[in-house]
């Protein structure tokens, strides 16, 4: 995809289509008025007849209007002017890009009215144009045997209107990289669990590392055992698929710099183990490795943009299955930190593998540690599918993630993490249990992880409600890769 900016002269732009906006009550946006003047008032006449209402998400493709170099104009509904904000702009561009994707148009200029510059500056306009078109054009990597649809025709996009070209061009570059990283996450997460096993995930990480110039080390089961990761090994015991522990490293600076460590939950399929899940929706448990996929994606983004950072990615990859050798409720595992855990629920497995992964992160003497996991259904109950949950031991780091999510339109919401919740994890037989009952389930899960992050600047992202969606549009969303990208970009800019 080729991206650029336009700064004026819409009627003379050498593109196939101009994308302009119309507010409700037949009000042309500012760029649309420029186009209307060039084509002799054709747009106003069309609106006067009531052919286009300007409702949010509505589109209408017009062809061969006089006075324009472009052969097409795509009218895009902007809704009411009083509700014209950054979120509405993003929705309008998604609607326009989706409409273009149903045509054979190869080039366009985005000329939608901009909200207040404080909401959508030149940089974020460019970034949103590239990132959102990448999302719209994404094709699920399905295994259907029928004829594949042709690739998208859209190849060139000019973004605007902009005040300064340089920030918008930088935004386009970053947005394209974010979209590519989201595709990495989605391609991995959408694969069925009989394909994307822990071994497959490790091999794909190797291939991506080679492509992007990353360092990689993969620990097999014997190496994991030497690291004394008893909690991780307890989870994998019931499966015939051997576990893998993936260590990716991006060194973008010659200076000695404490790394940012990203830790991902990589349960390639979660049956719940002996604490078996209900069958409805169990197929979606192939998405339980979304945290690991997001970590791998974030490392590829850092390398693609050559960020001046030191970033380490850790992905604990296992399959959680019932079986004659599976861990049982009441079993006690010894973690890599030496602490013992009574496993009361084998379906609370993500926190077990993260416990050993977080302990492994200590050897890098990290500046900060962020783990990403589809960890709890309780977080979905608390926040639904709009916000990821965020908690942590370092308030500054938590607020960095909150701000990164806000700026990237990949929002998270802070839940409390105070000492009272640790009471629920008390055990008569081990240092603590892996579950603490239904009350505050997302928080007690994070409280469990906190026991392995003492002394670290640590934050936890629970993406159970945001990493994938169900229903007719079932599939990976690519979240929280935009949030992680913003977090890394803002760190790099320091």
C-alpha cells in the first residue's frame, strides 16, 4: 500500500476517488463544498432531492462528475455536527474504506472533515488512515478449499486535510506498521489449535525473528524443566503437545539500556483441563494465545520502525488438556520462584504459566514489565468488550498504558489492586491458591501475578474481552497491539 498526504486542490488530484463527508440535514462538509463547486453544484442538487441523508456510516458512490480529475466521489455520512468527534471520524473512515473495498477502485484521497485538532492532530490523522484501512482490508487466513476472493484493489491512499505534511506522513508510516503488526497477531490467533500448537507458534516466531532481525531463543520441555518452571509444566502435563518458552529480543540502541519486557500468555488451546469448560464457545479457546501473539507482533513493530529501545518479548506456550497425566484440583506445584501454589481450578491456568514467565523476566533487570493475557472471564463481566482491564504495582506504568490506550483508541480501564484481595488466595496446604472465588475474579488473578513481581515495575493487561470477538464476525481483533505500539512509540520518543 502506498500512502501520502494532500494539502489542497481536491478537484485536480490524480486519484480515482475522492472521499468526502456529508453531515445530516444535507450539510456538505468543507472539502465536499470544494468538490461541489468544481462540479457545478451537483452534490447540492443530489442532497436537495433527498438521495443522501448523511447518516453516520452511510455511503454513496458517484461516478463521472464534471470538473473533477477523479472518476468517482464517495459520499460518506458523518452524522450530526454536534457529535462530530474523533471516534465518529474513525467510524466514518471505516465505513468509507469498507465501501471502497467492495469496488475495484485502486486509489483515493481521504477528505473527511476533521474534528478539533486537539482530538485528531496531523500525526494521528495519518496514523488512523493507515491503521484503519489495514484493518478493513485484512483477510482472514481461513482454510477454505473454495476459490479465494481477489486481493483488495485499493493500492494508494492520500490522507488529508492536513496542516503540516511531515507529522501526517510520520503518522502514515506508523499506522502502516501498526496494521502490519495487528495482522501478525490476527494471523496467529485465527489459526485452529490443531495447526497453531506451541511448537508451531515457536517456529512462526523464529521465522518472524529472522525476517525482522530479532534475536530469538526457544526453550523446549527439557530446558523449561531446567528452569524449574513447575507451574508452567503442571499446565502442559495433560497434553501431548510439548510446551515451548519463546524469548524474543530487539536491541534498537547501542547504549546499555534496561529493557522493556512484554510477557504473553500463549495457551494455544484451553479446554479447562480437569476443570473442563462448558462446550458452547469452547472452540474460541484457540484465541487463548492472543497475549503471546500480541507480544510477538509488538516485537516485529519495534523492529520495523527501528525504535531506539531495548525490548524483550516472552511467550509461554502450552496446551491445557484433560488426560491421565493432567494436573488435578488440589495438586500443588512449585513455581520457578520457589513459591508453592495449590491448584484449586485447572481452568485458571494462564496465571500459572505467567507466574513462571514473570519470574524469568527478572534476569533482564527490566525497566518495566507488562504482561498481556486473555486471563479471566470475570474481566469480561466487569468491562464487557470495549475496554481491556489494567492493573499493576507501578501507578506510573499503569497510567502510561491508560494514556497509550486512549491515544491509540484501544482503551483500557484500571481496576484496583490492593492488599485486601490477597486474603482470597490463602491456602491451608501451599503458599497460596491459584483462585480466590468468584468475587473480584479479574483482580484476584492479578493479585496472584503480583506475588511474582515483587520489586518490579509491573502492569497487567487482561484482554479477555477485547482480543477476539464472537458471532458472525468471529475472529481476532488485533487488540491490544495498537495500545502496545503507542506505549513503545511514546517510550521511544522520550
